[in-house]
C-alpha cells in the first residue's frame, strides 16, 4: 500500500500483533485503538478502556493505524497529535481522504485553539486534552461507539 504517511516506523509492527490477536478473539466487544508514542499513556488508557468492556489495540504510530484500519474491525480511535513519526491531525486527514468514517478522538497536551480548529476541519469527532481524557472517556464511549455499525474502513 502506498501511504502518504512517513515511512519511519513501518517495521515497528510489534504493538499491533499481540493486541490485534486479542481483539479478534473478543469481536463482540467494541474495539478501540489508542495511537500514542508514549507507552505509559497507552497502558493507562488501555486499562481504563478494558474496564469499560472494550477490546484495545495499542499502536505507536499513524502508519500502523492506517494498516489496521484497512483490515477493519476498529470501532473508535484515540489519536495523539504529537508523535515522532507523524502528526495525528495529518494522519486523520489521510484516513478521511481514504474514506474512513471510524470515529476519531484527537487527544493532546496542547490547549491550542488553532490545532483544535485544524482537528475539526480534518474530521475529528472530538478534541480532548490528555489530562481530561480519562474523565471524559465514559461520555466519549457512550456517544461515539453507537456509530460502530456505520463505520467505513479504508
């Protein structure tokens, strides 16, 4: 697949393998992907999602997300803005251009109105500050997971 996302990180598929297999065995539960380069953030959010009954796919970069979305089965994406290999908002633009309708929540430590506007224009379903993510998670899941039957994957 020719991807407009950076090539850096293409060989780092380890984050996908173990969690993807786990999610496939739990196909009745909603599947949420967390894309963040920080392993501590991924682990903390994954634990919270699991407590809410979700299967979790933890990814380290946007290219891994694009590949996984192409395989289908993801109901919601939590996408960090600042990652070494790509910008989360640009990643979202690419996904939407490919026809992906899976709900995407951009999360970031940047409380920047311009970045928020860019995320909305790119097709984000929400923009959440990292320090608020765990508190807002129940509402996000309730509001965005009902759309799962309508999701289009690239």
